[in-house]
C-alpha cells in the first residue's frame, strides 16, 4: 500500500501538471471503486479550475474554488497525469480531462482505492477528524509523542500503524523507522525510555524525508504522478529483506508477524526486551488488519 512518501511524490508530480488547469470532462469506468463514484459529482467538478493539491496522511486532496476531491490510493491505486493520446491501461476507473489536452487518470487493479467529492474544506476536515487522523510526522511534539508511545501496552509496530498516533506511516516505514532507531518492532510502548521515544520520533521523520527524496518505494504497483517508479526500496535496511545480511552488522534479517503484518528486523541491531519478540513465525493465523474508514462525501 502506498504510504506517505509515495503519496507525497504523487502530489508533487501532479501539481505542475494540474494546478491552474480546468476540468473539462469526467469519464467513469465500468467497475466501482471502494467508494463508488456518484454520477452527480461529475457536474460539480466539470468547469472547475484546480487551485491546489495537498497531502494529509495517506490522502490526496484536490482543491477547486469550493468542492474538493479526496483521493486514497488503497493498495494498488495509481493517480497519474498523461497526455490524452496515451493508450489507456486496463483497470482504469476515473479520467479527469483537462483543458490543455492532459488527463488525470485513476487506475486501481484491486479497487480498494477511492475518489470522492466533498463540498468544501470544512467537510474534508470533518471527515479526517471523524477518522481520527493524527498529526503529521514532521515536527511532532516530543512530549505528546512520548506520552502516546509510553502510555501504550501495544507493540511499536501497532503504535506506528495507528493513524491516530501519527499520520502516514504504514508497514514499510514502521519497519524502517524501528531499524533506524535500533528498536525491535515487537517491543511494547511502555517499555521505552524517554530517550528511546525521542530516537524513534527522529527516525520516523528521517526515514520519511529520505524516502520522499528517493520518490518512495516501488514494491509492486506504485508509481508517482508522472508514472515513474520509486527508488527507496534499494536502500531499505530491513523491509522485504528476510534472510539478507544487515547492512550494519551482517546478521540475517528476520521476519515475524505483528498486528497481522509482516515485520522485518535485525536481531542484533534491534534487540528484544522482556522475554521474546512477541511475534510469531510465518505459519499460523494472522490477526485482522485494521479497516480504513470509507469517505462519507457530500
């Protein structure tokens, strides 16, 4: 699933192609996305000029003068800007034609993504508030972050995946942040010292910043708004590197499952505390994944 660096890359790629352009038509594919596109939304955006694009957590907000489009890439979504003459790919669900002959295309193989219309900023912010979307990871308040982590008996992996604690971090960057901080992802929050919390907070911001600079991580389907793949997967310390050697100490990277998600770590650089990892091997029943809230658009 695209996480903050990937979504930020999409937004940065789309801005010069879309801002200042007017939507001239909307075409809808035959199959529905997670949030079905309402036929009444098309007339509300046709003729509107794109004023801004921004990211909030893993969400993209396209701003017109009044209505807003809120986009989530789901697991396999791609939101790209191309010339209208470029052949259309399969699994194309929405096309927004622009007045310069360009198109914004939303493609999603698994159809877990969504594009929904909201009346204004207040409606968008109300949706984010209802979803409990927490603070952005850049410039996190140190005391608030320490309190959130040390006040929890959950694993660090579970805490970092909780979008109410910090918005935008997913499976890849939770593992990478823990690796940078030298903390085992199965350690529970209330076992951390204040200094370890500060180290983790710094690692989160650092790994996300570096990943954005590398255009995110392309593991399977992700491409940026220009259609280019990311490159940060080549610099991963642990994620997806089970059995490979740690770049620091040479020990083999291990994998366990926490919160129903694959979790990767170096057993030497990220020691456990308090009796084991708290995870399990690749066999067994996985925990249920948290459900992403559906938009309630207007």
